[in-house]
C-alpha cells in the first residue's frame, strides 16, 4: 500500500490536477520502466517529472535517490530550482503531505550548479538524502567526466560519483544538445558494461525529436483534457516577410517591432547575432520604448539579475507588481529560446532552423490565454542565400514548411502535424560528435594528475560536439583581484612553474563560479582583448578545464591566435576593464571591471541569502566581524614597506562557510573527537543506503583509521600545535603554522593501517586502503613523489606503499566501475566533511 495516492499528492505538491501523461508516467515508474525518451509539447509542465519522481521515491518504488535535471546551457533564470523549492515548502506546510515529510526525515535537498547562488552542496553533503540537482550541460557534463568547471581537484571525484550513481538524469530539450545526449547514453552503457555499483538512468525530454524510436508521449486522454488542448492549440498566427537587405536584417526587424509600440503588449525579438541584438535594442530605445537584451555572452551575475528587472518581469507567467507598464521589448539571441519560462504577445524574428524556430514560437502565448497573438518572421530572398553555408539548406527547408502555415496558426499542435521527416530534415545538422571510449573515461578519472596528460583531451568538445561555423569554440572570461595583486612576488624566489602551480592552488581554494564568468566565441574574445585599453604588460591567468593555470600577459595573448584561447578561462585583473553594464565583454569600456568573486550567496535555513566566502585584509578593522563563523582557507602575507622599518606588512585572508575542502575548523577539535564524529556520521549515512556487508564494513573501518597520520609531530606543527604537545588535534581552529602542508596525513594513515588490518580479505583490504588514501583527493591514481613520505617510517616502506597505490586504484575501478568507485570514496568524504562542519565538541586551551 503506497504512502501517498498519486493524484492527491500531485495536486497538493504542485497545485494542479495531474495531466493524463503525468499519471501514465507514474505508472511507468511503478513498473520499473523509466522511459528513455519523453516527447512532450512545450507549456505542459515538463518539470513536473520531478514531482512524479518524488512521489514515486516516497512510495518506495525502484527509482534513484537523486534526480539531476539538466537544461541547455543558454538559460537565464533557474526556474526549475524555483519550482522544486515550492515543492519543498509545500511538503513542510501541508498536512496532507505529513507522511512524505516524515519519510524524507529532513527537507528535500535542492542544489543548483549555475548562477550567483550556485552549488549549496546540499546534494553532496549528505548522499543518503533524496535530492534534486539542477544544472546546465556544461556544469553537469563536466562533473560527470571528472572535470567539473570551478571544482577543485579534490572534489572532482565526489561530484562525478554523486551525479553518476544512484541518480535519474533528466535531459531537457535534448534535441538542442545531441552530443551531450549521446555522451549520456554512452556513459550509461559503459556503467552497465562495467557493472558499476549503482548505475544512473537517463531520460531525455524534448518537444522536437531528432530521431525515431520508442518514446513516451501524450496519451489519447491528454487530447481530451481542456487545459492541454488550450496550450497545444494556443493561438499565434505566422506572417512571413522577405528581407529587402539580408545583410542588415536588424533595421527591418526593428521597424516591424516598433509597429507594436502603442499596443501596450510584451514584444519579443529574436535575432541570430549579438551585434544585431544591440542595434535593435538601440533603435527601439531611440523611440522612447523600454527594451532589455538577453544574450548568451552576458556574465552570469548580470544574467541572473535580469529576472529582477521590472521589464523582464512582464514576460514571466505571473508578472510582479513592479513590472513595467505599457509596451515592453525583450531582444534576444538564442539564449532566450530554452530554459526560460517566458511568454510574449508578439514575436519578431529572423529565420533559423526548425528546432530553433519551434523554441521561439513556444515563447508566444505559451499558456493559450490570448486569442490574438502574432509572429512575424523575416527570411532572405532567393538571391541572398549563401549556398555554401551549412545552415542554408535546413533554413530553406524550414521556410518551405512555414509557407504551408503562412497566415495560419503555428500552435504546438500545428507544428506537430507537419510531416515528421520534413521537420527533422529542417533541423540544424548535428555537430560532429566525438566517440568516447574506455580509455578516455579512464584518463578523465585520473584526477590527482593535474598537469596536461597525453590522451586526456578537454571535455568541452565531448559535451557539445566539435565546433562548427555557427557554433565556434568558446572562451570564458572573469575578473579577479589576485591576478594583479599576486604577480610573481619579489620577496619570494619563484620560478614561473612554481608560480603557476601556486595560482592553480589559489583557484582550487577559491574557484571561479558561474556568476563570475561570461562566455563568448573564442574569436570574438580574442578580438576584444586586442582592443582593450589596458597595457600590454597587464597580467593574465589562463585556466584550462583540468585546473592548470598559465600565467602570461595581455600582450603575449594578442600576439598569438584565437585558437590558443579555445575552451580556456581568461582571468583578467579588474583594472584591465572590458566589462560593460550589461555584463558583456566590451573593449570600449576602460573603467575597472567589478570583481564579484565574493558575491556568492546561498540560502540559510530561514531562506535568507548568506555570503559564502570573503577575502579580507587584516588592516580592515571590521575583519573579525566580517569573518565571523567562517573558516580560514588561506592567508597570503605581504611585506612591509622597504622605506618604513616599522611596517609589518599585511595579510590577505580568505574565508568561506561550509567544510568542503576546508583546512581548519572555527575552533580547535581534538583528534579523537573528530574521528568519533566521522564514525557516527558514516554510520548514519550507510544505514540509509543498504550497502553490501563487506563494503559497509570497509567504510566503517576506514572512518576509524582515516586520520591516524594526523598524530605525527610534523602534522601537529602544521596545525601550529606547539604549546600543548600532549594534545593531538585534528583541526587547528586557526590559520595554522607558517610551513606548507607537504606531508600528507592520509599517506601516514596508510602506513599505520597496514599492520592493524592484515587479517582482512584481500579485496576488502584493497577497498579499505583506497578509501583512506583517497579521502582528500589523492590516490587517483597516485601520491606525487614529494608527498610519498612519512618521517616516522623508513623511506623504503613509503616507496613500496606509493607503488601499490596506482595498482590498487586500477583494480578497484575494474571491480566497482569508475563512477562506482568515486561514489564509494565520496561516502567517507561526505562523513568527514559533515563531522568537520559540526564537531560534537571543541577543545579549549588548557584542557587535558
């Protein structure tokens, strides 16, 4: 007997009666038959798949513990996360869902891997809790391939394991990212071939499929449903216009858009290029109208803030009270086509390929509430077609289909009634999709190796396919103060390689977040950098997706080629300028850009946004208060002035909340207390997961022995524990000593535990040793040579042990699978972080 009756639970959870297709999908879940593909028209609440999964999970059906919802990279507002947050509030508030609340134990975990408030780690902090993770193709895809953008090397296996195991991955608008969809299917097959520990499931959602095959779609009862009919038959008439000048379509589109100036309506304009967007918006504003722009080249911070713009609010399903009155315009590139729940009264656009046009049409009268809505599409005359361009043929085929509907309604139903083969033929040709292999998956899983590795290519082309004429390689750009403040320090003797390693470590500690980054094609970034007003000696850091950093200058970059920037993050000092008010790279702007690295907020338990990290100078009198309750992750010392002997210099102190990878707790914690806390956290986590007995035993024993190496005098020195040698600390509660932590305590733990667990069977022993070795990101596959030592053991013992680590890693990957092994490692790491973040007791100075 299920805890929850589906129709009742769905209505309470979402506020709506379920459509017939939602009931049918739940029935599929009941039969342990999760469909690989769902073909559902726009406007019918595809995100409710999350509600269906949640009810299925609560009723004990055989569905994964986490749901990963992936949207196309060109999104604005994380409306999927907003929807799931409503579900969570409803579970907390509605008595009808009390059994679901009891089942969940605590609130449903929700995380987003994009935006200014990205990655609250709710999903990774406690793998035993059900969770919803929302992210883009780039953010989810890179993490699945052990290469997470903005993720330090220590955390990459955790993200891969928790996204790639015990998860249902829902790929929305899959037809727009065929390379990513094929990658997901390839990973799913590879996991099943290797018998991964808990292989993930993949479900594509699309309103416009590229391929044939078995698919879940609307049922006959859906077509009888009044609301469904209203939306799939939504009134919107198409009018086609031949362009007088195909080389400058923006002038004609602007004129047509301004014909609606006195309508008092919301007018959407779609055009292919960023330059055309800016020109059209400028022409509209000249006439005294309010126009805002949306492109995929905006920095994350400005893009995320767009949702709060009163003009943008007019396009939302429920406009806010402060929404701009009168006629408003939103001028977009393809960034507005997907992932944004907006609706306009009128649309003016140029001609694109069929799948793109279907997305644009879906943003007009989205819910079928208005009887008179219009779409005006401009196309080239026959003499103006570029026959060599690869998009010409599909655009011409799209035009041929639209001529059948000129002056008629182009509702989702009308588009769906066009011949399926003709629709697919009018799609943009898919990019060249690179095949994956077991060798590539192995190479990406070697996360301890941070330098460039032969046979380990960047993951970007595997997420989106090889670049095309219409989708060239992309480059990201950010602005950080450390690029100028931390040039090779004259008071320390650095080699260039040493400094680049240092810069890479800094970005591990304080990774680039999506709200800091803008993305544009590499050629355009290169051209804008060439025209920046900044000095040619301006320092620039280039970061690759494996975390490696090259330190160079603006002058050296622009002497090269745009291809040199493909798939890199270009990190400029703020004083280099180049960022305009819309958040776009703009060489005409010479004023300093804003460094927004510290503007990283997450909601606390009361729904208040809390800053997650800060960089503060010790000369700031408010330093202590600003860093209250935060953990110190790095302190960078600057010398005093050479002309002032009494000057003591200053320190730049970096802090963050949470404990993922933190080097210290807020206050000192004794070693025995921390180990006991980790054991209890691990016990709590595994009690919910029904693991095999031998794996559960290995995890519990690893929790007991994982920090034995911290008992060494050298490690206590790192923690600055000099006054109380009889006390063994696990966490210092302060900035720590002035020596680098070269000694790896987990390597020391391995040396200790070999004697104490020699009675274990070989296979269990191997997993136990690897869990201990890998709990801070090493041992995938090795410990670097300078870390493979222990002052209390002969070096021959250390070298023998170091040689065993990569062999053991390879053997365990074959046994549990790449994502399966990463998942098991991460259970111990999650317990360790939970214990570090909330110790049961702090040590007070003077206690024995």
